[in-house]
C-alpha cells in the first residue's frame, strides 16, 4: 500500500484568506450599525432598570433635602418617571412627587396628585420649602437621563397607548406603601409602552409597564 500524506495547497490557502477578508470587510462595514443596535439595547434595559429603581425609591421612602440653606426635608409622597416628547425625545426624568398645599377639606393633610406636576423642571436640590407653610410645593426632578450618553442616534420614538403617541407625554408614578401605580394620559387604563428607536433605522425596542407593576422589555 502506498502511503499518502495530505497537505495544504496554495489554492486552499488563498481561499481561506479570501473568506477571512470577506467576513472582516462585512464586519467593518456593519460595525457602526452594530454599535447603534447595542446602544439601543443598553438604553432599553437602562430604562427598565430606572423604572424598577424609581419603584424602589417609593417603596423605601428615601428622604430628600432641599437647598434652601436649612436642609429641610422635602415632603415627598412618591417617585416617578416623566416622559414628554413635546419637550424632548432625547431624555426622560426621575421626579419626586411632592405634597401640595394643606387641604382644609381633609384635616389639612398634604396630599399629592400622583403625577408629574413640576414647574420649570426644577431639580430637588435647588428648591426651597421654607416660607409660607400654606403654599403648595411643585414636584421636582431627582435626575435627568440623557439617551445621547449612549448614542446620538437613540431617541424615544413614541409612547404606545396614550393620546398623541408621537408627541404626547406620560408619567408613571409610584406611591408607597404598596406601591400604588398611576399612569397618566394612557388610553387603555392598564399599560403603556415607551418605544426607543434609532434615527434612520426601523429597529425599535419597547419597555412596557402596567398598573400592576409588571415591567417587560421587547
């Protein structure tokens, strides 16, 4: 029997090099698109995490101090996330739901409207609650989340199940102790979906939340 020893021919080497070069070229061409899709996924999961974090803030009753020179504790009744596409499609805010003026019809107890009612988007660290004790206090912003930190191409595309989904607004408010979840401006009274997208691309991801507190990423 004649013993045969196999080897790699020059043609096989050329074919392997060609295949490697082809896949490398495809990867390089699509790399910006891959980066944008990864940024979209990161932004989507961050939004879901921020919703859970805001719910935890309401459950734990984290105190906030104002910046009026006295460090007075802000009368927080809950926390929430506010999205207003008419203002910006590039950001959303975590806010503190601050108690309003004492209600004479309710033994002068301060209550909240369980939605975002801020005036001028003031940060909690900048407000001053010292003054007229009978005045109402506006909700304040705990943190502003900018989607451009992940990618300039990421934006909030629309909000499902609200009036005017392309330029409307909503707030998801969590009030302790359960928490009670109040979603403003929703049309089906159960669930909304915040849709994130990439400018110029049809790809989109959705973070949905319902009044039972279930958060889903699609």
